[in-house]
């Protein structure tokens, strides 16, 4: 299963694609959509077009995205929320189910510490996906979001399987 992870932003939107094969996660691609221009509508259109192109190129089955959090600057949080919304619309228009994860949950899943810094996330993403070096910060965050979703899915599958067998009998 291919999972697309998105780290939304109104200036840089990171993306990461992983292939989940059983309990193994394989790197497929990652990068950044660099947004130019001053007008917010034009920047949002670039986010939409970039995400749509990535979906068309890699054909993921699911998309995971970071939840918006309240930053120090309310205007920045609103722009982030709009970029996030555009990415979700691009994914839903392509028929992808969308999962959302809090930043602390992503860091906890990948690093083991919900308060991990960007470098720790980059190092662990590189380690988990057997990359030759650390990916760019926004791409690493997107890959971490995809990994968090993969871990969450695997845990749900394991939990569902454990509910079927009780006392040696199928339930």
C-alpha cells in the first residue's frame, strides 16, 4: 500500500510517499512543493496543483496529513489551515481517504518522544527508511506523517486480529 504524507505550508509543503509491505516500510519519494507569489489564492492553487501532480504520479491509496496547531501568530495558523484544506481537497478529489495526526503523535510514533525536534525527526526517518542521509526538514516531516499512519494502520490490523481469536476460538 502506498501512503502519501503531507506537511502542509503556505510557502513550503513537504510530501513523502512510502510503500507499506506488511510491517515493512519502504521509501518511495519525498520532496517539497515550493510556493512562490504574494497572493494567497495563487499560493493555494500551487499547493493544490502540486499535491494533485504527486497523487497522479505515485497513485497512493491513502493520504495522511498533520493537524493544524495554534502557533504564536494567528495569521500564520490561518494560512497553514488553508494550505492544509487545499491539500485535503486535492486528495479527496482523487478519491483518497485522509487521516489526520497531531504533531506530537507523529513525533511520538517515529522518534518515541512527542517533543522531539526537527533534527531528531530527520535522523529517525532516515534510519527507519534506510536513507543514505537526512531528508530536508519539510520532506522528513511528511515522511514521518506517512510512517505514523503506517504504524497506526498496522496497530489497528493487529488489534482487529486479536479480537477475532479468544480462548483459541474464532469470535
